C-alpha cells in the first residue's frame, strides 16, 4: 500500500513555471515506477510523464516534451514534475500515480496501469 500526496499547484501566468511534488508514504517507494497524469474539466484523465524506479527511464507525452521534467528522490520518497513554459492548455488537476508493474523502461501509461493515486493538485495557467 502506498499513499500519495501532491503539492505545489497554483495559479501561474503563461510562460511561467511550477514544480509539483508527490510525497509517498511507506518504505517501498523505490519499488514503484511513478507517473503524472492530468485532468481538465470535462475531459478524460491524460497521461503526462512517467519515470522508472531508479529514474533511469523517463517518458513524456508529446505536448509536454521539452517543457516538463519528471524526476524522483527515493531517499525522500518523492517524485517531482518541473513544469516550464506553461500554457493555458496545461490548466488541469494534476495527479501522481504508482504503476502496478515495478518494471518500466519507457512508453505511454494508461490510468488502468496504475493502482495508487494521489488526490490531485490544481494548476491554473492564466493572465
């Protein structure tokens, strides 16, 4: 069992930056590959980025590639999402999730591939 708590969301102007954090409980955080998703009002939950257990492998959806960076600190039981050059279309509730499979070497992740979720943090990009 892993409990996840996101933080770091807020209101930012277009072109600005935010860093989201996802703190995990338990001593088994390092056994989980992790992912970030987002969900805008009226839309389905969308995959954003994922990272392997050790951080060697990462993967980004095309619309955030080059702007967002996922990272993790297993000693702090935390995964991060650095978001730069934010656009209004990035506005959403952002969720972190732990993948069911401990093995991850890159590629798109669907919500059904995750079994633990945080409660989400709101990111709003607006003037």
